[in-house]
C-alpha cells in the first residue's frame, strides 16, 4: 500500500479495550448513527462486564416513499488475536433486551463454527438482524467517504485516520510532524480531542528507542500543554482552552522528565510505567481512581497538593529517589502496599479521608508523616521504616495497626493525637503505647506512669493532653 493510506497501519492496532470501544463509537457516529450510549462504567484500562452490549444507538432509515423511521442497534466490540468463538458471545444473544439490529465489531475474525451457530440463531430470531463486522469490514468502512465523523467545522474522520497512521512511521521527522498535525486537529475540533490523546498515549506506550527520545518528549509536551495549561514551548494556555473530560492511559509507557503539574484527567492510568528523570504531578486533580501500581520512578517524584478523588493505587510501586506527597489528599482508598522507597518518602500534612494501606511497604531511609491526618483505618502491618519513622503531630481517628512493623533507627510519635482512644483496634510499634480512657497521646512504654488514672484525670478530648504538656515542658 502507498504511504499515507490509513490502512497501512490500522488506527485501532494496539488500542486498549476501552480505546477500541471509543474507536468503534467514533466510526459509527461518522456513519450517521445518533443518540449513542456508551455503557462503559469501569475505572481503568478495560471495560466492565456491563451486563449487556457496549454501545446502544439509533440509525435513521428511509423507505422509498419518504417514510422515515428509527432503528435501534446494540453493538458489542471484541478484541481477539485468535478467532472469536461462539461461547464468547452466546451469553449476549440470550439477554432480555430488544433491538432491531445486533452488531458485532471485531478487530480480528470470527471462527467458522461461531459463524454457523450465529446463522442458526438468526433463523430462529428473524425479527432481529444480526450483523458481523470483522477486521476487513472495518478497513473498508474507514476508507469510505461516508465514514466521516464531521464536527461543526467539517473535519473528516478519514483525515484523522491518515494522520494517526503516520505516527507509526519509521521516520522520526514524519512521526513528529504527524503528532503536530494531531495537536492542531485537537485544538480546532473539540470532539477529536479524546482520540488525539488516545493516539498520543498509544505512541508513548510503544517500546522506546534511544534515537526516538526527542519525538517522545514532544508527544509528552502535547499532553502537558493541553491537559495542564503549562508548556516550555509556548505561553501558558488559558483555563477555558484546556481540554476537559479527558481519559489518560499510559500503562506500560516509558516517560522521561514527565511533568503533569496542575493537570486535569478524568481517568488516569499509569500502571507499570517507567519514569526516568524528574517527575512532577504537583497540584494535579485526579477526578477518578488513579492507578500507578507496579510503576518505577527512577528519579525524584513530586505529588505535592495532589487530590485523588476516588483514591489511588501505588501498590508494588518502586521509588528509587526522593518522593513527596506533601499536603496531598486521598478522598478514596489509598493503597501503598508492597511499595518500595529507596530514598526518603514524605507524607507531611497528607490527608487520608478513607482507609489506607502501607502493608509490607519498605522505607529504606525512612518516612515522615508529620501532621498527617488519618480519618479512617490505617495499616502499617509488616512495614519496614529503615532509619526513621516520623509521625510527629499526626492524627489517628480510628483503627491503627503497626503489627509486625520494624525500624532500624527511631520512631517519633511526639505530639501525636490518638482519637481512637481504645475504641478501635490499635497496634503500635514495639516500645510504644497509647493510654486508654481519654488520653489522646502516643508515648513510649518506658515513660508510662504506674497509674493511668492519676495521669489522665484532667485529660479530656476538649483539653490538651497532660502527656503532651509534660513533653513540651
């Protein structure tokens, strides 16, 4: 095929299942389908078992006499490297949902046995038409003139396909030019912004090559500029020009000096990413669950004042250099289990509004949680703190567990507030304890008096703790 033919590199090659569904949605909209409903409801790089079809939409038909009517189409999008079997789609045929047309869109092909059984099903259900679009059908549709997802300015979908295919060129000059062209499409046509971001992310997820670093940095800068408003290349972007409601899937990517300061992303997937150079996410708002599980930060990383609206997954993440979550806020479950911190980790003034887990985490040089607030259960079971563990002036509201935790140096619980006061399960590190009754302090066991009654008789939740007053004096 001549270079520039969009089918020389199919635009849905390498897409995640969610991105493939979005591709199918865009293609069908370009073919004239209306009132589309995407049933995706999961957080992450996959679509859920939604209990039905992936897409539902309407198609306007006309009889020869001019009579206009609407057809209801249910669409199922499937990605398979091997031939699709009948068992993989049989459950969909038994759903108690009525449609004029059932459409299967495949990036591969269907097995002969499945085709025969689907034909038998069609004979038993003549009221519903069954259509199967395999890879070669999608190729044809993408090149047809009618396959145009026109926005208000009339940009054809085929132009986007041609440009996105050039991102895979062997020539780095062509790749960079294609990325710049995609950026211009996204600027001019808002309904193409998510496909543009998907294509940029798809490129960054591809294996990195040493001679490709400049182009990859340029691709990163597109995300940085239009999702954060900041860019070294040009002047800052006005707030009303920042691209809104964008999903970001960079799972498995290799990113260098990645900066996403004050970023805005609906869904953010950074699973198994390799971050090289200084990484900055400061002041970014993650509106859905953020997934950094299994990632590796080879250099320092900054999450200062980030907000995680539905929590975050940093399980099995490795931090080779300094990391900071200063003043960050986790409004959902925070999972740092089995994370490995080679250098110091800072959670100063971090707020955990939902349960958090640092189970089996390792802080080789230590960690500080100074003035951190734990509104819900917090688990440091089997956590290793290395040189130090600092919880000065931290606040624990409910369950606290340091069961099996170890420290090579010293733990600091000075001025710590324990509002659980024995009402919840609490296991402190070896050598530390929290008096029952109304005392809010966490103290060394060797400093505990013989009689808690005499020590805590003036200590109430509305007054300063006597133990803390003693320490300060």
